C-alpha cells in the first residue's frame, strides 16, 4: 500500500515518524509492503511554496491508499492579516479528498482515568464514536460581507442536502451495528431549517435501512450537557460539521488524555486521512517529549478503515494498551510516574509488536 | 413597579409563585410597591389561544418594567407536525422585547459542589458570567428549502452586523469592569465570516472604550474544552447566539446544580426578562418538589438589572446562600440530606428575609 505522510508543523514530524515506525513493524510482522511519500501541508507548506496545500500534495494524496497527518499551525502563521493560513490547508484537503465523515472515538484508558476532569464514576467506561459531517454545513456554504444602508454585515450559510445527510448517517448507523447498536443524532431542529432536514433524513435512513439500530435524537445544547453529566450513555453519535467541531472537542477533554485520541476522515472511496486530534503543540516541538500514541492509534484506524486490515489494527491497539499497563508514560500523561520521550514511547510499542 | 408573570408550562407556575412571594417580601422590607399581571406563553398559550405568544402577552410585557418567566414546553406540544410549538413563543418574545443580551452567571455554591460531575479542585471557585447575543445570528437570518437539480437542500444564514456586535460586547465589557476586569470573546474566526466581523468589532470596542479590561479571544471548539478543564480561568465571556446556546448549557452542568441557575435577557431599554435556566420538568410538575431557587435568584437579577435595586438583589442572594448553608434542600440538590418541597423552600427564603 502507498501511504502519504503529511508531517506538518510543530510536533507533527516527530509523531508521524513514530507512526511510520509502527506501520513498518506491522508490515514486517504481517508481511505487507508499505511505501511512503512525504508531502507538504500547513505552515511549512506556506513557508516553502506560499500555499498551505500545494497541488503536488493533493495529487500525491489522491494517488495514495491512505494519508497520515501530523498537525498544522503555530504562532508563526497566526497573523490575522496574512494572505493565507495553515488551517486553510486542512479545510481544502477535506474537500479535495471528499472526506465527508470525521470519526472520533472517545475512549477512556483505565490507567489514565485519574487524569480526567470528571469524577471517576462518571467517566469510567465511556466509549463513544462520533461521526462529524466534514465537507458540508456552514463551513462550506456561501459567505461574505455586505453593506446595507451604511451598516456592514457579514454572513455565512449553513446548507445541507438530502444526500449529504444520508451518506454520513449511513456510515454512522453501520458503525453502530458493529458496536452496541445505538445511534444518537444531534441537531438543533427546534430552530434551524437545515437541522429539520437533517432530522427527517436521519430518521428515514435509520427506519428504512437500519431498523435494528436503536435510534434517538438530542438537541445540540442538551448534548453539550449530557456529555458532561452522563457520557457513558452514548454509543455512536452523528452530527453536522459545526456541531461536531464543538461537541467532539468537548468530548475530547473528558478522558483527560488528549494525547491518546486519534481521528479518521473518510469519504466514499479513495484514501482516508488519519491524524491525532491534538494540535501542533509548538511549545514542545523539537524537544522529543510529544506523546506519539494518538498518532500510533491513528495508524490503527488507517489500517482498519483504508486498508481493511482489522487484525493489524487490533494488534496496534493491543500494543498501546500493554505499553500503558506496563506504566510507560510521556510527560503529558504522567501522574507522578517517571516519563519517557517520543522515541522511547515508540520503542515500547515496537517491542510489544515484535 | 409593574411586573409581568409568565408562568408557562410544567413546573413553571409553581416556581414563579415562589418568586412572586419573595418579590413581595422585598417590597415589604424595602418599602416598594410591585404590581403583577399574569399572562400566557408557551404550551398553555397554544392550548388556550392557538398562539405560543398571544398579542395581549406582548402588549403587557412591553408596558411592564420587567418580566418573570417560569418555563415553556413539554411532551404534550412536542409533535413535530404541530402547527406551532412552545419554543416559538420564546424566540418571539426575545425579538419583540429587543432582548439582545442573555446573561447567564455560572456560580458554584460551596455546599453543592460535591454534586458537580467535575472533580472538586477543578470546579470549586468557578464564577463565570456569560453574555450570549440573543436576537441575531443564525437564529434569525434568512432560511428555507430549495430543490436544486432534483436534490432538496435546506439553509439557514448566520448574519451579524457591526452594531449588533458592538452593543452586546459593550454590555459584557461593562460587566467585566464591575467584576474581575477580564473579558473573553468566543468565535470561530478561522472558519466563519460573521465570526471574523465579530472579532474585529469586539477588539475595536474593547481597545477604544474599555482599555482597562483584560481581553482575550478563544475559538468556540477550544472554549468547549477549556470550560471542562479550567473553568476557573474565566470571568466574563461574550459570544454569539448559537455558540452561546451550546456553551452556556455546557457550563450550566459544571456546578452540578442546574436548579440553582438563573438567567436574564436584557435590551437597550424596556423591560428585561428573567427566568431559571432549567426547563419545565413535566415529570415533576404539580408534585410540589421543584426547586424554586433558580427562579428566586432570577428575581434578584430582575431587581438588579431592570429595577436598579442592588441592595434588594443582594438581600435575596444572601438569603439563598443562608438557606443552603442551613442545610435546606429540595430533592434535586439533596445528597443524602432530608429534602423539602417547593413551597417550604420558598418559606425558608422568606424567613431569612423577614
Ligand atoms: C482548524 C479548524 C479549521 C478545524 C475545524 O474547525 O474543522 C479544527 O478545529 C478541527 O476540528 O479539525
Ligand atoms: C428552546 C430554544 C429555542 C432555546 C434556544 O436555543 O435559544 C433554548 O435552548 C435556550 O437556550 O433558551
């Protein structure tokens, strides 16, 4: 398989390197051949080409089987008056690759649950899989400025079409079948017309195609509450782009170990994009102390979703759990224990896999 | 002063009654005269007039000095195919009274902090005042459906104008001056054009008119995280309608005592609207066990913001703290302690005020 690496900015290169080492170990162990091509995205791409997503990167991704991304952005490119910004590269690659579904598993690791801001009895055992619609909604609708009677206005349009809702709800409902069989759709149908369409379509898709899935609907404001008060009650959650942006970030705080959480963005066919959900952490870049486990778990998702290598994915996930159980910690997840660096953590995962 | 009561649905009438008793006690104690007029809103208004906000209610509110609302809604009016819904009354009264700013204090009560889903050391001492823009944004922009090439689309438009941002930011910055002097503006300026306008205007207003206020900007997804991991770091927070809807509900879970939280919606002049943030709780309606303290604290906000009676407001707040310290609890905030009912809780507050 042909894998594009997009190390990006900050700690991106360090953690992607550990991901690649783990993929290589899987290739050896399970007798696969993975070839890699490294391309530019984000701030480093702006510095070298003026474009946060240069065309050669798009071409390479489109020709690949899967894409592994580190992180983009940093204070260097934060000037609001700059011509372009690293995040523009992120939004563009989602559109170019047709990555309409962002999967974010929110899991707790028993060893780390003491670091959760939530009380143990509330968070322990939480296991949610979010599906966030990623190429529609208010992120990509018509927008602009207009001066009306001398007063400046700015607008952005939230748009959803029936097929856009159908395809992401289908993916989510399928995933629910392979898990606890429960699906929650989150909207704001009491106020927003696109949410009313979303609710109608989601209900129809589940009723007609997934009658075995236990389905319910929650308003986005209520969901923001439930995630804190009873996170264990949810299995698969599907929602629109903007609500998913907010709710998945809220949910990512619950386990107390942001450095452990991966994400996958997938489309109808073509390559998926896999990444840790944490950012480029410019404050610790180059220090060799970033936690590579979210990226390594993103590699497991890459194997599962893009390469259909379930055993290989499970092997990585089991290895990460073993490494944690053995007490190995990078500084971000250490609670008193001695900590190790990025490469040493990669080594520990490789040792278990060997 | 002339106060309109909008008891609404579910537990609404029970808690508004206790609010009225407390206002009467304040009138006696401080030698004021309050007159009341009770009007219809929500489900009960639909049942009696077909309209969730009948014109006589609007007229009475416009002629009043302040409005005290219980809660609206319930399963009886939840049919998605119904011609109208109780919440329509809420959205309409905000527009009719020009209530462009929703104030939501998120405070912790030392006696109740054990009920928070957050660990004590994270939540204890949290004291945030949210300003949510309430009559603009995607709630009130153009919306509709359109069939394009045979595919049904639904849209809603987020719109903000310069003066809409200015006025709510001004109120928030003024409030910051009277508190810890810090203001956080929350937007999604890396993606949404109205957020970029919001950020420009907010920065200018604070720089030009409130140079003494310590100001910062946080993205909405990051804010959803910070509220959980470090709620104590925030003083006054200002944001748009949709983001405020989600973030204030998220924040309302943090203290672990939803039944204690009031809210105020105010405009340029004219009456403000005061209410508990919890809903109509149809499951306990009529049982006499609803917690009236959020409504009683909403009465304190009414006295402070609409009637400019600061001492009277402070007297109510002090009385509520005393009642809690004395161990009185309705069932929702009891943790093992014996609990009392709605009216008995009202009695306790009256006793302290007497
Ligand atoms: C950087 C930003 C454009 C992006 C988004 O809002 O989608 C990020 O927050 C994310 O969730 O991947
Ligand atoms: C009921 C609904 C229309 C309303 C809103 O979204 O504004 C509610 O959630 C609120 O926050 O007051």
